[in-house]
C-alpha cells in the first residue's frame, strides 16, 4: 500500500494514520500477548480511578503501559519477519527472537515496578 509522490502531505499523513490503526486492530485482535497486556493496562486504568492517582502518576502509568504495548508490538513484528525470512528452526533466528522477547520482558518488569511504587502505598494505607 504505497503512497504516490503525487499525493499531498495531508493525504499521505491520513493514509499513514489509517495504516497505524489497521496495525493496532491486527495486534489487538490476533496477538495474545497484546490482548493480555491491553487487559492489564485497562485494569491499571480502573485502579487509577479507584485510588484517585495524581496527574503525575497517571502520566507515568500510561507511559509505562504504552511502553509495554510498543515493546510487545515490536517483538511481534520481529518474530513475524524472522519467521518469514527463515520459517524452519534456526539457532541465530532463535537468538534474535529471544532478544526481541527480552526487550518486551524488560518493559513488563519496569511496568510492574512502577505499578508497585504507585499502588503499594495506597493499598497499605487502607489497612493502617
């Protein structure tokens, strides 16, 4: 789906945004890891409203949630490219896929730590 050089700037931007939404739809409807992280992100949003977190906490929470979704999406893209290039098992491709999964893992760990920093004090204050 190429854009012609004759297309205007605005038309190319609109096409680009439509491709981005198409990609997000594909990810959220076909990839289990994205579905799981999206649901966890929605749960964090509900917690944010329940505990009335500050604007700064909202910004940090949404940033790390976005970081996880972006990392998972890029991991999915790397895996699909690797599988397309080399469909049968290959040790080097396996390392590439593991590294991409590791990046998503780092993002998930960071988001868990941020969630703990935000919510553990709020939860413990309920019991004190």
